[in-house]
């Protein structure tokens, strides 16, 4: 008689928007197809993802809205905390899902196919855009917004704003932990926690700020591990570095995934031919590996992002040919020197 016994899982309820991954077990979408591809499919369940904000928080806000849009689309319970901006106002600006199929070819791809020679059509193509191959993931149009009444009628959401923090008159970190515990007491199928700009000046609690932040992340990690929770945090790391240079490394140990955004705000990078088609760089500092012995390894680490029409895209950073950086005057000078007899007179072709 075989000793193998099949274990039947009780209360195995499928949650909308939660997918099974070979490496990461269960994942949820970030709302961005290319960002999901970088992370190995999406955000892992029971994990904490930290997004290092760009200097003015423009592009990190876009990723936050995409995360909230995917939570709203799949009818998940949301806890949204923000002291710098009104979370209710941000929630009303989340994008709507796309109506078209993402596997349909655009005019640009069709025209590119016509330029390819017949003998090269069967060769594998290298796609610089980081995107997955799953046809069931939902994409969102940044130019389309929900009606205000639709968001206001949504009941599965709890807000925490600056006004509420002033009314309570207590430590902001303790208030959020208490709210999360009371929300989980209602036993939601899945709770998506989104905390925007944590560690900004409005979060400052005095000399004990560093220890308060570390204690908060430790408690948050304990809550996340033992419940169906996905945490998405954004943090102005350039401001955190001014308080304590070692604090960033302590924070990175407590989170499961850390992705930093660097936008091109200076003139030097904006005018550089290498970065002219991008809006910033994406730096991978840490990848999650809760349900695996080894974390996911992206195809490339030289990544850049750009905001194109209605999408947020992450692409491989391709360096232009060296001839593009050479000045035409240098080429003309080298030709004139050869014509005048300078340099090597014997030319081999």
C-alpha cells in the first residue's frame, strides 16, 4: 500500500485578480504590464514592495494610481494612506481598463514588419519593451478616468489622510497599524495596502523618527506575512538620506522588494542622446523571494521608463552607436588630414 496521501485544502477560495506563479506562488498585478514582467509576474502575496520616488514624485504617483486601479477593478479591499495629498482625490484619478486587446498590432508594428526582409521574418525578435505574454492580464488607459460617483460608491476602501491624523492627535505609525488590525478583523479575502510618500516631512515624529519608522515596518511585515495582504509603499529616499545615511539600508532589509525611480530633471541628461527618448531610469535594488529559494532575475538591469500616450512603459536601455556621439567636425578634420598627407598614407580596404 502506498504511503502517499493527497492533502485536500479546505476553504480553498479563488480570489479574483490573484494568479498562481511557478516561482512566486501567488501574485497580484501592479497595474502595469511591463512592471509585472520586471517583477516576475507581479507583486507576491504577503510581500512588501517599496518604490523609491523620483525627485518630484510624478512617475511614482502614476504607478500608485495603476496599483489602485487594479485593486478597484478586481474588487479588492483597499487601505490607502497619504499625508501629502488627499487620498480620496487621488482615488478619483485612477485610470480605467483598456477596451482593446493588447495583442492586436498597431500601425507602427505593421509598418515595421513591412521593412523586414523575407528571410529574416522567421528569426526571433528582441523586444525592448518589458512585458509579459499572459493575455489575461488587465491593462489600463491613463487618459481615461472613472466617474466620481463610481469611486464614491465603492465601500471596500479605508482612507487615512492628514486631517484624520490631526483629529486623532497620535503617532501616525501607531494609527495605521491599529487601522490595519481592525480592517483584518473583518476578514477580507485580500487586503491591498497602499501608503504614499511614507517618510516625507509630514510623517516626521521628531528625534525618534528613525526608530519609529523601523518599528512600523517590522510590525507591518508581521501583519503582511500572516494575512492575505499585499503592501505597496512609496518613499522619498532622497529625503530619508538627509536624516540618516544608514536608514535606507535598514529599510531595505525589512522590505521584500525595492525599486527606485530616477527621473531626468537635470538639463544634462535631458539633452543627452542616450536618454532623449526616456523620462527616467529604473534601478532594481532588491527582488522578493518569499516562496522561492532564489529571487526572480530580470532579463536586463539597465532599464529605463517613459510615459507614452496612455501607457507607462519600461524598456531596456539601448546605447546608441558610437558614431552618433562623434561630431561631424571631427569626421571632416580626419578626412582633411588624410587628404593633406597626414597620418598613414597607405590605406588598406
